[in-house]
C-alpha cells in the first residue's frame, strides 16, 4: 500500500547496509546482484521473474525516466547510459535515509560509501571475522591482545559477527579463555586458510566487543548459498544470549527471514536483544507487509529496527526503504483499522522503529 | 474484527490457565507481567509499546471506566484505586468463560483461583514435575509407587508436563522401567537440586498419567527466557506420540507459537493429539487472526481447543477470550467470504473449538 | 477467490501425482483418504470437520449434482451410486490438467492411471527406493550395476526419492563408492526387512539418477504419521544440493509444507533446485492463498511448479487444481492491486508456474 504520510516522511537510520557499486553493470551482472545465488541459473529464467525483479521494473524504472514496467533490457541499458554515479545519486536520494551504518567487512574493489552519493551521516560497523583475519597473521600468541587493541581504538559504532557463515550460530555460551583462543588461532594458522572459521574465535570476538560496550550485530537467517540456513536460526544463540544479558550491551539480530518470529521472541525475552527484517524487505518486495507483521507479533516496538542490508545496487537502498515504509504502513493501517491503536500511537511506533531505537542502541548523538 | 454474534456469545472452556493475582501492582510490576521476559529492559522502552500493551490500553481501559487508549500511568493508577478484587471481578466476568482448567503447579503467594471472582466451574490440572518434586524427598526407592498413588487419588482432570522447560521436548519414546526411574531419581537427589530436570523422570510421569487415563498437557513453544525455544518444537515429541497413540488417551499441545503449524500437523496425523494457541492469542493481540488461521490449516476442527494460558493479570483472561473470539470470527468470516462454508458449519466449528472438544477430551459432565 | 479468467483457463502440468482408486468407498474409507493419519480417530470428530472435508462438500458435491454443502453421508452415498468410474471421469475432467507425471511407487491394488479417465498425457516417475527394493534381492554385489541398468532403460521422465520417509533428509553430500553401497545393501539384506531404509543407498540412488540426467523429486515436509516431520526440513538437504549443483540436473522439492519458505530459499540460491506446495494446496483448501504466497516470497518464478500430489480420490486432483488456481489468482490479484506488476506479467507468471517450468525441467516436447 501507499505509505501513510507520516511514514513516507519519517526519518530513517539504516542500521545495517553495505557499500554501493561505483561502476556500471551489464544485464548479467545486474541480475546476479538481484539474487543471493552465486550466479543466474540457466535452468531458471531471468531474475527479473521474481518479486524483486518486478519491483525494479515497476518502482525503479520511473526514477530513471522510463515507463513503469519497462522491459529489463531497456532498464539495464538506461542505467548504463546514465552511468553509475548518476544512478547512485538518484536512488540514494530517493531512499530518504539520513544515517547509514555501513558494514566495512565485505568491500571488493569498486564499492563506494553510500554517503558519497547523497548528504547523509555515515558510521562504521566493524566486521569481527575481518578483524581477526587481519591480525591473525601476526601470530597466535599475541592474537587476543591485538584484537583488544583494535577494538579499543575503533571508531565503529558497532561490531558485526558473521559466525553464521563460518561456523553456524550454535555458539557455546561461555567466554573463552585467552589460552583457548591462542590454541584455536594456532590450529587455524596451521590449517593454511586465511579464512576465520573457528567457533572459539568467533565467540571470543563477540565477548570482547560486548565487554567493550560495542553493540554486536549478528548475521541471522537468509543469505547466500554459502551458508546452511538451518544453522542460522537465531534460537541457536539462546545460550549465548542468556550468558551475555548481564553485560547490558545490545545484540542485534539482522535479517532473520524466515526465522523472523524466532528473532521477535528473543527480542522480547532477552533485555539486550533487538531484531530487524533487513534484506528480506526488498527481497519479498510487495509482500513485505506480511513478513514485517509476523516479525512484529511479539517483539516490543522498542526492540525492532530498520535496515536495508543493501549491497552493491543503489536500487536496493531505495527499495529497502520504500518497501519498509509500505510494509510498516500496512501494519499500522491494519492496526488502526482493527481499532487496536490510534494515529498518535501509530506515529510513535513508526518513530521508534525507524529512528529512536537505533539512536538509543548505538548512542547516536 | 468484531466477533460474530454467535462467537461473541459462544460458551467457552478455558482448558489451560493459571491463578490470578489477588494483590495490587505498581507500574513496573504490571509491565513485568505483560512479558515473558523476567523484567522490563532498560534498553527497550515501556512494555506498553507492544501489541499486548496497546491492547490493555485500548480494550481494558474502558472496562475500568477510562477512555480507550488512556495513558499507561493513568491505567495503572486506576487499577490500584479500584483494588485487585474489583479488577479481577470485572475482567473475569467480561471474559465470559464458563469452565476453567487451572494448572496448580505455578502458584506463588498471592495467586487466587479464577473462579473465586466470578461464577464459573473450575477443575484442576496436576503439574507432573511438581508432583515429582513433592514426593522425591521421600527417597528414590519408593518414588514410582508414590507417583502412582498420587495419580490414583487425584481429582485433577488432566496432568501437565513442563518437560519443555526442564529437559526440552526431545523425549525418548519408550516407557521407562521402574529401575531406571529409581536410578534417575537417585541421581537427581544426589545432585542436591530440588528441581526435577531429568528426561527419564519426565517421561515416566507422562506414561504413568496416560496409562491411568489422565489426558496430558504439554507446554510447547513460546514461554519465558528460561527455555530454549528450539528445544520446544512439538515435532520433537513425534516418537513419543507414536509410542503413546495406542493408549488412546488425549495429549494436548499447549501454546505452540511459533510452531503452531507443526502442532496442527501432529493433531492431524496422531489420533490422540490436540492443539491450541493459548498465550500467543493475547500476546499477539489484534494479530491473532493470522496466527489462529495458520494453526487451523491442517488440523481437523475436532482436534483444536481454546485456552488463555492467562497468569496473574485478570486482563489476560479477558484479552485471551476477546482475541480468541475476534480471531475465530476472522477465520469464519474469511471462510464464509470465500464461500468455503456457510453459517451452520461456521457455528459448528466455533462450538467444537470453544466447548465440545474440551468436553470430549476431558470427559466433562 | 474466484480464479482470474486467464488462470482458470491456463494449461497445467501436474508434475507429481499418484494413481486414482478404481473402486468404490464407504464413508469410513472415504474419510480415511482425506487425512494423512492412518485412520479416523475416535477422539476427534469426522474428517469432514476440516478444511478439506468442507471443500469436498462445497466444491465437489455440485459436480455430482448435489447441493453445495450437502451432508457428508449424502455425498458418500451419491458417490457410490454413481460408481467410481463415473466419479473419476467427472473430477479428472473438471481438474483441467493436461499432463500428469505419475509416481509409480505407491500402487496398491485398485489404483488406476489418472489418464485412463480423461484425455491427458501421462508420464512416469520412477520411485528410487522402490527400484532398490526390486533389485536388491538379486544380491548386494550386483546391486549398483542393476540399479544403473534400470535407470539406463527407464522411460520415466524423473526419479523420486522418499528418503524423507526412510532415513530423513539429513543426507551426507558425497557420492558413495560402489563398495560402500554393496556393504550397505549387504547389511540391509542381512537385516531381513524388504524395506530400503539406508542412508547410503538412498544417496546412491539420487546421485545415479542425477548423473544420468534424470531430474530427482524429493518428498519434503508434510506427509503421513510414518515420518518425523522435523527430519524432513528441506534445509537438511543443503550440503547435498551444494554437492550436486555442478551436475546441472534439476532437483524438485515436493510439498514442503510447513517448510515452504525454506524450499523457496533453496530454489533461489541453488541453480538446479525447484519447489512446489502440492498436497498442502488441497489440504489447506480455501486457505491455500496464504501458503502459496509465502512459498513465492523469495523463489524466482522460473523455479516454482504446480502439482496436486493427489492420491486415490479423484476429488483431490480436482481440488488440487482448483485451489491452486484460486490461490495463484489471489497472489496475482494482490500483486496487481499493490501495483507490483500488471496483467501481462501476471499472465507470464501463471504460465511459468503452471506449464513452462515443468516443460523446461522435464524436457517435455
């Protein structure tokens, strides 16, 4: 549905996104960026035959002065003729996001900062496994100290764990001793891979960040073919969440689809846990209303945030914000229609989710 | 939606609830009772910023002669000025429940029987782990006999297992031998904790109750931060359900959210299994229609029941019944709108779920 | 909702169904065929008290010249008086399915081919565990060769694995060596059961079929009380799907309820994976719109198919097709109402799902 006026104009913090591609794409490259698959399948059809692909043609085409539902080839051609800089400016401006928290961990050549294209505040998120991979080559013995040093001097407002991708979310609850971390890094370096994929190390990083007061974001649920989705159910974090609750430092469960109800439950019962449905919002596109409503069933409205998880395509910042505003409006209009609350409370809920919760969690301003 | 007339006036058995608090609450105490968290988080906002909190202000305030959506402080103040006895009378009367099956197992000082506040029939549910904790101190050797004695003389119409909270629902299927139970109780007593948290003991209790013809209710799914939700998926009971089916004694899966579809499946394929969505009904409040509809997808209507799982706050009996009636009406109006069935069948479905199934399961009257 | 005209008349390939009963049924037999339970429970009520039962009375009765919502006894009596041949002809004609892919593996006496009752094309699906059970008695040593021979000479257009029923879906990824298969068959034959329930054998069968270019259908999710539903989550196949992706041969995830979102994710991220919601479509009947919409959230429309999974009752082919058409129409009307796409794209989506994807996957024509 069309966004409610006060939702259309609401201020937004995108508390988790990535960089935007500064270079042009051909059709294959563009389609590949529309899916979590590693490539477009010859057995399927075009990725434009998906909710997200249709949304690009319907919602993005008019911003490039094309007709709504312009054919895919025409869309990609127009995009190239305008050039990446202009395309990025158009969609990031249209997204209407005022603050970006940008994950610095996945940054192939060609990515640029979202704020480089539009007047917006940008803050950093430190990828924990990336930090580990940076300091590990210095040797296992000094690993814990080097991690602490880096965390002590970071300007990032949050850390992010991709344990989901590396070892799954079934992390043990306890804080690992330095000795066990050194032993783990030793094994890792002995294995010859530069990739941090060790449960003890991932857990150590999370504890270190939280103990330094740095909120920790976890990749949860939906992602690309590299992960095993059933090992990314946020409920697998239950013991760790129980163990870290006394620290009183926020833990943010990102994406969560299709486990978004599980995340809502955790955000209700653990005082320091928060959730969002980023990535899913633009992936399911016009169906985001149902997914958001499910996510909001049991979570207190003070514990839910907005994010796009946009990566590479400027369209995704725009569509993430657009479908969030539409989905939230659907939730609020539904609630008002049921006479569950009035407009004052609807406005308050929108402001909490889009703006205020992120400010409280990350101590912005 | 507003309840259909025949649903608004339908007779209800609440086949699983708890006691209601006989004393007054301040705002913090009231908020704490609105959530499954152990306390209100300083990192979130008020629990009134939740679907349930809004429902209290919208639906309960007018029954205390306040405006709909009265501010939270005003609501709590009014509640205190009226006093718990009057508040309990008002909401229990408005709930319109005729029969309460009350879990006697969680009964801190200050709780009172729901039927003490309103003319209603009340029947007992025996908490199995509570029984075990009562008779275990008498020694391991006589434990099985003492359990049997207690079950033989109980006036309860059902037993309840909280294995979900103590050991998770991944129970082995077989009936444990007395010797294995004695050994388990021996270990338990040797461990020094008064708390029954042993898989063999929980399983023994379930088998004993069923063999005596006592229907067994299981806590499933949604609950407080004490449990690990992914170990409370009702599907983990599959082997035990298959093993106990030949006894022909009902097993009731309680709450089930967010695994309510799983529970519906079990209730379809196992002859003795029944399900509900208590607790979730008031927790998700105006969104209960979707949750109930999902729960009713594959379950035969002769296998689904109504419960509130209300605890402590009189508001929860009222809201549990209210949102059940609204959600059921939404399901029925939707079905009639789709021309899936007419009013006669809609009335029959409502009567089965609200009244008749409970009478058949618990042999009431 | 009433189907859109272009969906009502759309051509359909039912890419997974079973045989239809050629003999008459009494009420008990008819009810038993309406549920995945092994029998009608004396503790519940009639199976006509279910979404599917109501759909039979509402949608099927008029095709037998009864009033909509005719009582169950009247329906069963009318069915008997017409005779199975006429009943089968009526419902299979009304289903409007042009191509049936029929699983030949579950074929008790009395079953007949769907195409025997109506002008339709019929193609075979080879049940892999059935094949194993046929050739195993010849001895373990020659088992791999006999399986290869059978697969090389089959006229089936696909194979089907019921590993879900026999060992669960948590299959190891690797291609088993012939030696390990021979050892496994040796153990199996030594055990004395004719039933193939060995992980190595099931996995071998899948690899053999795929390497011969035969698409493999997997039973996933919802089924009868024989299975353990939580061991039928399609995500358990993740490692095997990753390992088989390079073969480029389609893998079809059947049914999937209540894990249909999981299946959609797999179909998005793995190039050779496809999904459907057969069986659930008629089981949830008038509620199929929600289930289908959830299934279509992240799956590309080139990766989703239609099936009924109908078995025994001719009504189920008809209801499977009817509720698919209604549910798909609901999805498309909803999308057009949200202005997510127009009629041209809606028609294209319907054609992909109902017809074109099956043709590409199974290389029909």
